[in-house]
């Protein structure tokens, strides 16, 4: 059994994350779907790091986590203000950005 | 003095004037006087520049050339031949007249509105000078498009009740043409010699591109110019825009701006794409004749006088295009002279009609009648302007219209004969209009205090009528100015005038 | 991959997938968040198992600890109870979503299957002086610029969040004095609204106070509880409170016509 | 000098323009002829109310000044040899471009000077008459300005040395005519009449422009010298086409069939205008044009025949219409048409007719102007009424008018030894001498026309001056002031004696022969004496019939319904109905239809359709832009799948 199973696992997690984004309407859950996709990528990066024997993958994982943290901060703030304005946590209710 | 950059100075003065007006504090009380002063200064500069111009020399003169964006081959190159100079002269004469005519268009209410109005007009003047003087195709394109901005705001901010729609329609039409042209401009560069001055007109004429490429490039330019001109069937923006615009704006729009279309056909279509021009001639001639007759017939049907004038212009532009594409010296000289004459004629028609509208408050022709008895001077000058519009001999438009017809006849007799029916129709639309406006008993619902022409308005009309008479009886200076440029154009196209079927020998001429 | 690691993978891997499926199917946001936390922890363990101890620890501490707590805070603010209907509103979204996701999975898995992965090198050589030291060397030498940029990104994000979360007051805050004056002027609740829960049997804020005639005063219940439907009904003169919503809300109002305005103000 | 052999087999001199040498002496000042009245017009129009007081007088003086200059030039010309009476006065380089080169210049030759004298003399007389006639009009100044403008334009027309300059005068007189017909345009009908005149004339002008284009195409020039000098080198078809186009132009200006409809309405203008423009001078410009272009017509018998046919038709047309009109001015207008028909017929006959055409033109200028002025005097006496059925027995009340009108009447019916007799009889004789069937047809038509002319002019004369008084109650006939009667007297004398002065003495023939050459008549079909007798008999019959019906019998005050022929004639043989049905109404329909089409089809359909189509497409595509984040995410996923799939496929 090779390390590729981790990659397959990452792929499955990524797909599920994407599905969450596509199918769930609760803003917070959608957001968690995004986090899940990021984490799936991280898993792959860690695995690649181990495969190739250098630390770049781990460094990038760290960076991704930092970026994700920043994203979470801003994203949740946006969710809060949307909720304040609309009394709703559904992504579908924020649909004014259109023609 | 001969190495003075005259054209750049003429371009800069009104532009800087416009900028200064914008920077002036809100409610600057002397905005109109300032703008008039700037435009008169430009006029004087143009006169000096004209003195430098050597009549009879067919080369580009007053040439300036600076490298601008060498990476793309764009230069800031200016220069004029007889046609361009005459169009610039027309612009610098009409702008002060329009400013005087537009004196009370926008109230001086302490806001920035008035400043903006005259500043846009000055900016437009700068653009007009630039577009006629540009000898770099890309620079020409820039001015061609940038011109839309002042006009858009002049119509859209200061126009009539339906101004927003009219301005948008105008902009969309012009942009459509302009974008098609942009494609052709870029395409032209790729077939040209390229390099850091690859857009210079001189480098792009006489390329002998040939084949489908040349036809496509020709079409790209021609469509833009046909929309601008405007020719049937892409004319519908003009009546709308001219109706909603202030008379002074309409004058600059129809009298000068639209000439860029016909000017472009001469300067770009014919010179750069001679083969394609000859290929397209039959279609263009048909369209031109259609424009003549169609414009005239529709002018007869109009109930709104500004629309009527707009349609007469479509008819007249048909003549101009007809003359250009008939490609004889006589017809093209006639066309270029027509471009000058039409500027004055339309200016007079729009401005005098504007005076009537200012007094009656209506553009509908049926609201008038008997105004010869209310404002005899306005009615009289309207008749003179109208007679110029129907090409009465002795007034300016006749010489040019006659030249176009007889010049066209030498090559396309049928087109000339059909086009000449425009002469009959012109009598109908002008005289029926005048009859409905001026004749009949004195209207009873008009206040007895309605004033005849004021001193300011006399200053507007007098130079125009003087121009009618001078150009009607002694057009020679202008023709001498235009003809060398026309001859050059025809050399580029490679056509020669048909000789008379009977070679006249020993004629005493 | 040792046998122990394989065992770990086959136990923890399906757990993670289940957790993420929980995220996909959970009705309540809280449950989803808990499932998500599970996945995070699982992933952290995977990192550690793959010799990325530092990243794994960070994953568990920062992600599962801090970030997920943030999520939970938001969920609580927005409302634990707020569920969205499961009826899909965008036409074809569900079908197309599943279809494309499975297609993606198929294409990716098929692609992966055709890749020949090299023999794993292992990290022993790369982090001989320990994971943390090796990572620190990497970050503060080669990646120092990225690191600095990320630092400023974080600062900007924090400021952004502050700006977003901040609410500008549109009108100056009304003082007690003004509020009292207005109550007197409009002659509504001049003495203040009745406090809830004075009924002997229920000393809680979800229970309406009783007026002198024994009717419950709905206005005494905090409106947040009312909005959530959490107020506790009380029987009135033997009538079962559950099926009864007497118009007590307006009972205290001086005049029926005022009701609309007063309620509007309070809302 | 070459002598051209024409189709008629006649010896012709060179066209006068070819021989022209630069003028010296008085003739070099010929530009003053035009400049003086033009100056008057300019001063009066620009000067505005400041010139109200002296303006009319100034205009009259300038017109007389022009006549004096003309007379001096004629004196100088008379002093030259017959072949040298052709001078050119170059003015300025007007239009020069490509192969077109037109210098504005004047051509002074016997033909143009004959016209100059007629125009300035009659014109000046009518200026004088107008001083009285327009005395109380508030816009008198404007009227005189227009009159001066007309004189100037008419002089440009006849003095021009090129077709282009002629065209300037041609349209100039059209403008003056338009302004003067519509002088009282507070009456909408008058304004319409002015428009009608201008527009109908424009059809002729259109033909003239095309004719000029064809000339330029053929000869490369527009001046008479080149065109006439080279006329023979062009193909006959070309000449015929040019000839026909010139004829159409002439028809417009001279109110010849089929462009005759405007003349009757043109009587809306003040009576002096009708006398000057629509009787004596402007309407004869067509005859001048054909006569001037003789070098072309000589070479194309077909076009000439067309001219003669047009003349013949109009001659009868006008005469028939004239029989039924009750409006004194319209009856005179119809008569004018008919008389110009005679002239056209004469010029259409070729060299044998030119001189007689010009002769008749001059005598007609006198007697018709005299009669129009007389009609004006009658209107002056009768409160501006024009209905002859309300006149009658005026001869006793306004004797001067009666006598002067009578002189004109005698002249027009061709009473022996009056001016009209000399000129008209010669045309009829020439008509009979035309070759082949043409001689019979044209001769008989001309003969018949003479009889009808006698009838309707006598009808007019008797209805107005004789019979019982049928005035309305408020009428108080009174003689006009001297300013009006003196010009009438002068013209009356001219009507009686001009023929005798000019023809038997050979003055006119001698004067015009250098221009037209010597036309030797064919053998006439009928002996000369036979023609003269039959003309006289017909005239007598016409007068007698008119006397019986309108002099002796009671004339009903209200016109009887009459036969179909009468009604047709009264309505100008349905010319306006024809125009209305076949030209104006379809035209109006077309124009209205186009307006709708422009809005709906071009703007709404083609252009609007394109924009609506684009908007429709955009509307469809816009649906994708639904604002739902999840939808957008779906498309992103689709993109990723597509890319992965593509990579896979490529590999």
C-alpha cells in the first residue's frame, strides 16, 4: 500500500467539500465546505512533502492555513453583516449581484 | 515664424481654455465671455496659420511630427492639406458664432452648469481641429472617438426632454462605427510597414494591399464614416440627436462633426484603399443617391423643424458622398466645397430655427404661421438660409451642388440625373416649411411683445449670410484651396477625368 | 507505510469521510460544525502520522481549536436553531451538482490512477534537526518574503473584519431622559413595561407577567425570546395556554390605535 | 468664318458668342446694367425701414438708369459693323476646377440688347406705375426691392455669356417671381401660388441642370462660345437630348405645356408684377433660351419639332382656357400662355421663325404689359375686384384705361397695322411654310389660335368695358392717378405703332440678322395674301361672336354651369386636378409612407431589430447571471471538470 491512498482520500474529501458548497444553503456550512476543500489540499501537500522528501509541502500547508485563517476571519465577518442586514443565513438570499 | 507649431497651438488653446473654465470657481460670471475670447483667439491663430499655408501646393503643410508611443508605432503627427484646412477654418468660424448663439441657452445661475456647457464646446473645438489635422491614423482614431465625449454631454446634459435617449443612441451608433474602425486601424498597421511610425498616413498610403484584405479594411473604415456622415440606412441617429440637442450643439454636430465622415472617406478610404474604393463605388453611389432622395422625401414629411433640417442634411450628405465617389476632379471639388457650404447653411438653418423656437417654445411646424408679420427679420433670414439650402444660384450651396451633379454626370449619368431630382425636392421641403412658418395672417396667440431679431442674434446671422454671398459669387479662393488636395486624392486612386466627348479646340474658354 | 500507519489510515480515513459526509447532510449547523471539527482533528493526526508533527499540532490547535470555535461563535450569534429548508430552489442545481462532483471524482481518480508515484523518499533526511527547526529554517530563509506578505495579509484581514463587523450609529444614542420623556409624551408604558416572571410559579424571563386582572402581559417577555418562539405560556382563567394566544399584547396599550406605532418602535 | 450647313439647308452666320470680341467704351460698362438695380435691391433690403421714404423712388430711378446704360450700349453697338456687333465683357473667374472653367462674363449682342431694352424700358415703366399702384401698401419698400432684384436677375439671364451664369439669372427671376407672387402671403392661397410657381419651375431647372451636365460632358465647357462653336461636332442624338432638356427648362419658365399650371395661380401677385414678370419679360425667358441655343437646335430637327409641338399645344391650350375665365387677370394669363405658345412655335420652326419670335416677344411685351396695367387700373377702380361678370360699361367711367386697353386689344387680336398684326401674321405665315405635314398642322393651329384669340380677348374687352354695368353696390369707378396712366399710355402707343416702326423699316431684321442669320422662307403652302385674308376673316368672326354674346347680350352675373367644355376650360382643362391626382397625392402618400417606414422599418426594424435581437440574446445569457453563489460555483466546477477532461483527452 503506497502513499497514494492519502491522495485518493484528499480527492474524496475535496469532492465532498465541493458538494457541500454546491448543495448546502446555510452560509456557515458552505463556508465550512470551503475549509474542507482547503484541508483536503493540505493533506495532499503533506503527503507530497513526504513523498519527495523536502519540506516545501509542509511550508505551503502552513501558508494555506494562515490564508485560510484570514479568510475565515473576513468571511465570518461578512456572514455576520449579511445576517444583520437580512436576518437570514441562506446564501441564496444574498443574490443581488446580478443584472 | 514658419516653424511655429501652429496646429498644436490651435489644438491647445481651446483645450486649455476648457480646462481653465473647469478650474474656475463655481459660478464664474464671465464664463461665456471667456469662452468667446478663447474661440476668437483660436480663429485668429487659424488665420495666421492659413497665411503660412501655400495655396496650390498639394503636399501636407504646417507639418508637425513627434514620437508618441513608438512601441505601437503611434506618432503625434499633424498636418493639413487644402481640404483639412478648409474644414478647420469652418470649425473655428462656426464655434464663436455658436457661442454667441448659445449665449442664453444655459442660465448663469451660479452653478457650474454654464461653465460646463461652454467648456464642452471649447473642448469639442479642440477635438475637431485635431481630427482634421491628424496625419497619423491612430491619432485620427483617438480624436474621432474622443469627439463623442463632448457631444454626448452637450446633448445628454443640456438637450431637450428626450435628451438621454438621443445621446445614448448617438453614442451607441458612433461607438459601433468607431469600434469597427478600430479593428481596421489595427489591421492596417499589420499590413503596413510597421515600425515606430507605422501609423503615419504617409506610410500607409500607396500600399497596394489588394485582395480581400483591402476590401475588408476599406469596409471597416467606410462603415464608420457612413455612420458618421450619416448615410442611408444608418442615419436614424441624426434626426433624434439634432432634435434634442441645443441649436448650437446641433450646428457643431451636423455642420462640422459629421463632415469627419466624408472627410475620412476622402482622406482614408480613397487614398489608402484605392482598389477597394473602385470596387465599392457602384454600391456607394446607389446609397448616396438613395440618401439624397430619401432624405429629401423625409424632410418633406417632417412635422418638427429640427428633424426637418436634420433630414435635409442627410440629403445634402448624399450629394457630398456622391461627388466623392464619382471620382472626377469636378465632382470631388464640388463635394469638398459642399462640405464647407453645408456647414454654413446648416448653421444658419439650425440657429434661425432655434431663434423661432426660443420665441414660440415649440419645434412643431404647425404651431407657427404668419411669423413674417411677427418677426419679419427672422422670417427673412430664414428664407435666405432656406434658399441656400435649396441651392439657389448666387448663394453658396449652388456652386457645390452644381459641381457635384455635373461632375458625377461625366461618369455616372444616371446617378447624376436621379440625384438632381433632389433639386426639385429641396424646393418642396424648404418652401413648404417656410410657407407654414412665415406666411398667412398674423397669429393671434402671440404676444405683441415678441421681439424681432436682437442685436446679438444679428451678430450670429450676419457672418453666415455674408459667407453665403461670398461663397456663392466668388468661391474661387476656396476652390483653389481645395483642388490640389482633390487632385492628389485622385492620383492616389489612380483615376483620370473623362475627357469631353468632343475635344474642344481653339475654344476661347 | 508501516502496518500501524495502514491501520491508522483505514480507521481514521473512513472516519474523516464520514465526518465530511456529516457536514454534507447534517440538518443543524452545530452538528455540521462538530463533524467538521472531527475531520480537522483526523487530518491533524494524519499530518503527524506523516512526519509533519508541527503542522499537525498547528492543525489541531489552530484549526480545530481556534477556527472551529470561531465558527461556533458565529453559529450561536446567527442562531443555533436557524435551519434552512432542504427544498432546492435553484433549478437543476442538485442534479448537476452531484453529476459534476461525481464526474470530477471520476476524472481525478482516473487521472491519479494513471500516475506513477515515485518511491517515497521520506522526511528523515530533510528534518534531521527536528521538524520545527527544519521548518523554521525553510520559512525564515527561502520563504521569508512570502511569510512577511502573509503577515501583512493577516493584519489586513483583521482590520477588514473589524470594519465589517463594526456598525456605524446612524442616530445618536438616546439617553434615558429622552426615552422617559418620549414615553410620557406618547403616553405608552409611562411607568415602563412590566417585568416578566412575577407569576409565582414561574420566576423566569420567558414567562409573561400577569396584570392585575390576571391576564398575562405579553409585552413583558423579551422580544428575542418571542422571536424564537421560546416564551412560556401561562394558563389564564382555566383556559389551556398552549392553544391560546389571547390578544394580551395590546392589553396594556392606552388606545388600540397606538398599537401599530408602538410595536413598530419596539421591533 | 465657316458657314454652317444646317438640316434646314440654310446659310447661318457663326453663333454670335463665338465671334465676340472684348468690349470697349460704353459697352465695357455694361455690368452697370445689372449692378444698378442690384444695388437698389440690396440697399432697400439691408437698409430696412430707414429707406422707407425714398426707397421706391430710388429703385425707380436706378431702373431707369439701367435703361439709359442699355440705350447707350445699343447706340455704340449700332455704330459697329453688322458682323462686329458681338462684344464680351469678362467679369471675374467664377468656378474653375478640373475640366470645368466658367468665367462670369457678359455677352452683348443684338439679341441680348433687344431683351435689355425691353426689360429695362417696360420694367422702368412698371416701376413708375407701381409708385401709384402700391402707394398705400405698408410694405411698399420691400416690393420695390423685389422689383429691382427681378430686373437685375432678368438682365443677368439675358446678358450671361455662359449657361451657368444664365442659370443664375434664371433662378434669380424665379426667386423674384416667388417673392412677388407671395408678396401678399398673409393670404394662404397666395403663398401656395408662390410655392407652386417655384416648384414647377424647379422641374424645368432640373432639366436645365442636366442639360448643362450633358454639355459639360460633351463639350467640356458651358460658355456659349465653346458650346455653340463646337455644336456641330457632337452626335445628333446628343444634340437632340440637350435640345429636349433645354426645352423642358424653357417650358418651366415660360409656362408651356406640360409645366403650364403655375401661371394662372401666379396672378396672386400684385398686378404690376403680373404685367412685368408674368407677361412681358420673365415668361419669355424660355423663348430666349431656345433662340440663344439656336446653334444646337439648328442641328437637331427632332428637338426643334418638339419645341414647335409644345408651342402649338400651349397656343391652343391657353386660348381655350382664356375663353372661359371670368377672372380678368387669369384670362390675361391664359392669353399670355397662348401668345408665348406662338413664340415657341416660331422658334421651333427654326431659322425662318427666330426673328418673328423675338419680334412677337417684343410687341407682346408692350401690348400685354399695357393690358395688365389696364387690368390693374380697372381693379384700382373697382376695389380690387377681378370678376369680369361684375364689371361692364366701364369704358365711360375710366376713359384713359379704356383707350389704352383698347390699343392693347387691337394689337393682340392682330388688327391690321397694329404691332401684333405684324408679328403674329408673320408667325402664322412661317408656320405654313414649314416642310411637309408640319406646315399644314402648325399653320392651321396658328390660324385657329388667332381666331380664338380674337374671340376671348374681345370677350374680355366687352365684358369689362361695354354692356350693362353689373357692379356691386359699393363700387365707385374712378380713374387712376397719372403715375399709373402715363405708363399705360406709353405702352398703348407702343402696342399700336411698334410693329410699323420696327418691321417695315427693316430695323429689327437688320438688327437681329447677325445673330440669327438670314432665314429664307420655303415656299408657303398657301399664297401669302390668302393667309392674311383668312387671318383677318377669322379675327373678325371672333370679335363678332364675342360682341354678340358679351357686348350686346346680357351677361349673367353668376357664371352659368355651361357645357362640359366650358367647365373644363374654366378649370384650366383639369391641369390642377391632374397634378393633384397623379403627382401631389401619390407624392404625399409616398412621403408619409416613408416617414412611417423610416421610423418603423429602418429605425425600428433594421436598426431597432438588431438592437432588440442583441437585447434578446443578452436576456437569455443574463439568466445565467442569477446572483446565486452556488450557481456560479457550479460553473466553476464544470470548468474544472472540463479542463481535467481536456488534459486527460490530450494525454
